[in-house]
C-alpha cells in the first residue's frame, strides 16, 4: 500500500473526483443506518463551483496514487452567498467572530469508505492547518447534530461548539478550531 499524499487540489480531474465522493456520501444517497454509523455530507457542489472556490484558495485533498480518497473544502467568506443553504451559517458567524480575526470555512470534509479509520480525516485537518494557519486565525464549519460521528471526529481534532441553531427543522452546531 502506498502512503497517502496530502496536497492542495490543482487539477480538474481532482475536482471531479471530489464531486464523485460527495455524491457517494450524500445524505440523500445513503441509508439511515449508514448515516448514523458513517456520517454523511449535506451540500452537493457542482464541479464549476468547486473550481471557483479552488481558484480562490485551493482545497485540501488526500490521494492514493491518482485517486482522491478524501477532501476538505476551503471556502472563503466571499462565497457566503453562492450556496444558499450556508447563508444562515455565515450570518451567524458574523455575530460570533470579532472583526479583527480572520477565518476560513471548511466547506465539507469526506473520506472514501474504504479509507476510513486510517487517520485520513485527521491528516486532512493537520495539512489544512499547516497550509492556512498563517493566513487565518480560525477554521469554522458546521455539523448537523444528528451527524454524531462527524461531531465526535471534529471534537477530537480540537473544534469547539460556538453556536447552535435550527434551519429547516435541522439543528446545526457551528464549530471553531482556534489556530491562534
């Protein structure tokens, strides 16, 4: 088995593979049991949107040879209105983060099913921090409270809940990893 390589996304093929992983792990495409045991992703981005985001600040990916086996999306606040379901999160972040602090939003994280429990989730986040901690004070994301596996994994990395809210009958935790 080759070592997993962590890098910034730089090719269209990598963005297409991110999209494929999103579809495979979407809450709409997996069973309730799998959601509970494995976690899930909520938002589905188009390749064009992934490319726009990547052009502003490249996404973090994990690769096994040529295959993208995990990703952590980088979303600058300038994209706050591009994905409607995320607008409420950004509006709440505006009230939570001091004006003198810079933050980046982790738009989504996912590891391919056959690569889970191998430290790739942690590896993605450690590479994310290594790459971006000199530009940003905080990494912020949100996780549905029903996504228990994801909440536990994020807490293990060092994320703290800074707010919770309901949107469309789903409770969301806004979580922050302080890099200062």
